[in-house]
């Protein structure tokens, strides 16, 4: 078997006050495969993404486990080497396209920055590359967009720009952190389709963080279900939907609204399921000794 | 769309009016020897306290009248502008450079750099600024350079506080995190991503600070602690005018008006430029 693009093993993280936010998380993203990470808000999905990309907030500390990017253990690298490696091989599609672009710089230079300064491309080559990617994300007038400031573009346009920027450097892994959450529903669909298309074309592995099982079903091949920083179920997407093993996964599916019967199907996760989860987590924490 | 446009137009008028006055005053100061109708130092006791041109008893060639030693007021104001502008540009730039650099570092890096800079600023702010300036000039000795240094030493904290707060809020933005992920180092991010976003604030403050420097220089001249007493300065003329306010009000009023317009123009010009600079407001 090949080296996974991203391998997280036994990753635990705590806040400064000792509260565990990630509980021995292990997951792998195979090359060219989309792996979804689902869970409610606060479950630690984004935290895992941030840990991979090395931008955890200072209050969160990784206490055990490791993260390997294409077989290279990131924990063993010096900070600068790690930053450059992640910069070369990984990228982020952020959640909020409104704040993810620098308001006082034009789009073009912002997109070519990484190509020129981290990957050492020549300026005109980077320009051509970015123009080509903007074309791929179906932006009609790449030159005008590159000359624009972020506030001159709509939210959907900005998210396209960010997707193009993420794919521009041909990373092996993209962390997509709820990339459709801040957009309205009609745009969400287009953006999702776009990410799926580019992913296939470029063969990029994606760790797709989302709370939306509908999105999971559309885009991913594998799923990890996360609750309170603990992976409760891992499976390939079709079997997860056909035959969910964990009670929490079933409850999440039941809680997904359906257009056919919007009100009836909208029920919160069952009390007994939550109680079961609580005792499961308590048991895990009892056995766990902070290293 | 009507409202933002109206705002822009008003901002433009402000920018042009303030900029116009500053340009006029600056050109007059630079070309003082060509423009000034009289020698600003020539005394003539026959012509003491002549009134301005529209009043009874004025003399042609002395447009704004003369002071108690018979020196031409307009010429003295024009020459006084030289000192005012040199101090404004030099002192404000020095304060801006030091204050913005420290503020940017403190705000962006946080942690111990921030703690050190913030404590220094706190201590600095505890000194009453004008007394501090007088003390500094007393220590350095009078002269143009010491006035400039004194103003820079007092007022760098103004830049530091504002730029620190701006840099802090920028440092939390997602695009800063994205640059981190892309592999950029902290100093590169500070200069490439954060600095352009605090630049409008720096520009506005710089202009405001020039106005403040003009005032502080005038205050120092007023208490006779600026440059040599021979050279005319606005503060010095005000101090002299105060002595003969009952006989000749114009000696006090004209330098005050000049000072007022200049300081006001600096602050308004800064605000106008800030809006020009800001891509979102533009």
C-alpha cells in the first residue's frame, strides 16, 4: 500500500486548562481521495485541519500523537522547515471568503505570492498559472479579477478565487474547512461541484471538514464522524450511509432536514445517544493519562 | 449609490481645501526670500505697530502691519513658516517611524514584545507632554535639532498606540493565517499583509502629527525655548504680540490665524488622504 497523503495517528490536544479538545484522533487521507470529517460545531473538526496546517491557536497544545504529510512526520521538523513543507504540499480552502483575502491588496499578487516566494517561480509564469486556474474555476474575466480588490467581488467569486489559489501550487493535500458554509445555497452547489471537478482533474487529496452530511454524500469517498474531539465512526461513504454503525451517526442522519418533510424530520440528537456518547468519552478520558 | 458618492465629494473638498492651504503656506515658506515684501529682521522705530492695510494709518508694502519694533508682520509670518514646516516634517516623520515600527511589532507579534512596548508607552504617557518638551529642550539646549528631537521623543507614543491596535486586529484576520499556511515567515507577513492595512491610519496620523508638531514648536517658541530668538517663528510672534495686544491686536491675531489654519489643514488633509488610501472607502 502506498504512503497515505496525510496520516494522523493518536492525536490528542488540550487547552491551557487541561481540557481535552482532541481525543486520540487517528485518520488517514489517501492520495487523490476526498475524506470528509463531519461533526457538530465544537467537535474539533476545524481544529484537526488547523493542526495539520500548523496554525493552531496558541491556547491549544498537542500533547501526543503525530501528523505525517506524505510520510514526513511534521512534529520532527523545525518550525521553518515545517512551514515551508506545508506551504509546498498543502493548502487551505477557508470557510469565510470575506476575511480570507487581504482587503488592501489586489487579487493577482495575493494569488501569485506563494508561487513566487515559496515555490520560487518566475513572476510571469506564476501569472499565467493563476490566470489558467481562474479560468478553471469559471471566472470569465481573469485579468479584470486579478486587477480587482477583494471588496469588488461577490462572496461566490471570492470563494472561487480562493479555490483557484489553493489548487494553483498543485498541492498534494487540500484542507477544505467548511468551504460552503458562508455562502448562500445556490452558490454552495456550484462551489461544491467546482471543488469536486478540480479535485478529480488535479488528483488532489482533500480533507473536507463539514457539518453537512448532504455535502459528505456528494463529495467524499471516506468519512470520519467526530464527536467531542473523538472519532466515533470511520467508513467509506457509501457504507456509512447504507449501514451506519454508531448510534450517533444514525442520530445525525435522522437530524438532517429533508425537503420532502421539513418539519417532521427535524429532530435533535436523542438523549440516550448523547448519554451513551458521554459515558464513552468519560471512559476514554479515564484510561488516558496525559503524557 | 447617491450617499457614498456625496461622502466622497465632501471628503474631496476637504482634501483640496486643506491641501491648498498647506501647499500655499509651504511654497511661501520655501520661496520666502522671493515672496516676503520686507526683510523680516529689519527694524524701523518710525514704523512701529503699523496697522494692517485696510486700516487708517497703514503704510503700503506692510500688508499686515508691523510689530512693536517696526518689523513687517507678513514677512515674519512667511519666514516663520520655514521653521514650522521643517519642524512639522522632520519631527512628525521621526515620531512616525519609531512609533509605527514599535506599534506594528507589538501589535502583530503580541507576547513579550507587546508587553515591553506597552509598558514603555504607559510610562511615557505619564509625563505631561508640554512640560516634558520644555524639559527636553532645556536639557538638549535650544536650536532647531533639539526641538525636532524633543517632539519626536514625546509623540512617538501616539503612533505606537494607534498602530498597535490596528495591527492587532489585522493579525487576527484569516488572510494572515492563510499567509502562514502558504509558508510565509512572520516578518514577511507583517510587512506584506499587515502593513498595507495599517498604512491609511499611519498616513492620517502622520498628517495630524505634523499639525501637532507645529503647535508644540509654537509653544516652545512662546516660552522662548525654540530656536534662536532672532529668527521669526509663529510662536515667537505670538509671544511678542501678547505684550502689545491692547495697542496692536494684529500682531497676535494674524499668527494665531496662520497657526490655526495650518494645524486644521494638516488634520483634515490626513483624514482626506486616509480615505483616499483605503481601497474599501475609495
